[in-house]
């Protein structure tokens, strides 16, 4: 029986692709292994969003090549995902240990690529963009069973000037509502209490398929599924957050008041150069609307510093924006100059040392804001999903304010045993810059 080792890199959307590949191969009789040196096939599902991600992916492929050369000479290496889509031909020439290279739209046929290789024993390369299978694909989970990602669309049509995703994933394509709900039911039966709805841009869901935004309808239907307790949304673009969606946040108890809104900047000139379809006034109006209409709303964002042509005054404008609006969760990334993007050719590229300084200044400011926000939570009680036992009587969990792997955690003290994957009420008694501490007071039924 053939064994598969999976190394999944990059975003949660890539993780779902990895789970699909494992599910397909499991149905074909393959087994999974946690050890690359025991595998017949080593799959590296790569990311190519920015240069750091590309390097991480290349390092993973080279590590697999070392395993093949030194410990497991019979292993075959499969490279899939965004790096394969972007640099497939180069990879085939530069790393001869690789046996199969499959782009972003081929993961649903991974078994067929393996069969083709088995029959020919020759390098297989396919980076042609093609339609994905409309049917729900099997999944072999790579996460804990109490949460799962639910991908509602493929690709992106926003064409931000710094981003290669449309070239790697194709145009935006919504999945049918009935297929999404069908998959959500399967995930819930497998134990998922938290469903995290993802796409490159969830707020545009339905426009291409139904002619109107339908994210609120997806949320309603998923919230009706037995076993689902939390629904979290990632990547709501500010220009497409519409009234029906706001109302769903207000009225649906299962939908967490967690707004993940990638803003990227606040200066109108920079936003225009980025080809972002919004401006400073619209962003501020949206923040005020969310905070005025939705109690305890948490706003998370990502920002890009050092975009070509960004001046000191525009950087200061971004600092003042953070200082005034005190967003709950902020990630700051240095602009990465990517070939084959419009921004690559823009004049006035910013020096790396200036990017670093600006990133440091933004994050230093945000650390203080985060700590101040956390101090205000002391004495309050929150529902906490317990995910890990740290040391005796201390557990680690997340509130509605914290998405897995990207936000803070809560350290929970309890005299009794807490079950991982269950939700408990926790009273906060102390705060750190990003994390909270508290005592378990009751199990949430």
C-alpha cells in the first residue's frame, strides 16, 4: 500500500487543497504518514504569494530532495500549488529530484497524475489552468476536528497591482450554495464546531454566479446545521461589505462578530496605486458603521508598508489612522516586489531599510494599542474554545476575537479537567500584549 507524506504551505485555502488531495488519494487506497523518509510520495503544496513564501516553498522542496537522496531513494516528489503554477518549468530544470509538478487547478486530479507517472516513469508537468471539479471532493483533515475551513470560491478578479494571485488561481469563481452547504454538513458530522468561511475575497461571493452578493445566504444556511456553534468569516473586502451582511452579523448568534478586512493602506493615493476599490472616507465610514451597529465587534486588518512611491507623510498618515481608530488585530507586511505584477514596474521603489523601519514603527504602535485593548477586557467573561493543555491546570483556547494561528490566545486556569474542543465560559483576570489569562467558570452548553 502506497504512503503519502504531505507538507502544506501558505494560506488556509491551500490547506483545503491539501486536504482534498489527501482525501482523493485515501479513497484510492493510499495511506498517510507523518514521516517523509517512510513515504512513497512526498507532496509539497507550495505558496508563491511573496518572496519569503517562495523561499520557504523552495526550502521545503530541497529538504524533500535531501530525504530522497539520503534516506528514501525510492520516494517520488510531487510539487503542487502556487509555486508550481508560477515556476513549474524552472523547478523541473533546477531540481531534478522532482517527479511530478502540478499547478493550482490540478489538485483535484492528483490521483491521475500519479497514475500517469507510474505508467511512464517520466517527469510529469501540468500547469495549464483548467476548471475544477464542481462536485465536492473528499477531505482528509489536517486540522483538529473541532474547526474546519470552508472554501466558498476559487481565484480572484480584484487585480491589485502588487498581487499575483489572479495569475496563479484564475478569475473569481463562486461555488454553488448547495455544494457549500453539503460540505459544511459533512464537516459538522466530523466534529467541526467552528466553521471558518474562506476565499480570496468572501464578500464578493455570488456576484459571478448569481448576479448578486450571496454571502449572507451561505451564512444563514450553514448556521442551521446541527453541531455548528461558531461561524467565522475571513477576507471581507471593505467595498463589498453590504447591508444584508451587516444585518446577519447583528441577528445571527452563531456568526462571530469578527471582521477580517484587509485594508492595506489608508492614504487615497496609495490605495489608488494599489488598485484598491475604496478610499479613506469609505474605510472610516465602514469602521464607524460596524462599531455603531454591532456590539463588541472586533476588526482585524492587514497593511502593506513601503509600497512604491509611499512618502513619509503617507506613512505618518497610516500611523495616525491606527492611533485614532485602534483596530483590534493588525498585521503589517513589507511590500514584496513581485515580477509580472503592475507594481513591479512602478517608479520610486522604497529601500528595504526604510520598509523595515516603517514596519517596526507601525507594529510598535499596534503593540501598545493591543495591550490597551486587552486591559479593557479584564473582569469580563467570554466563551472560550479550549484547544490545548499547556501545563497542569492551565489550558489554551480562543475567544470569538481570535482566529486560529493568526491572533492571540487565552490561558485558562481550571481546577477540573477541560475537554479539548469544548467551549467554556472564562472570566479574564489578566492581560498580555496579545494574549489574555482567565479562570474557567462554567461549561457552555
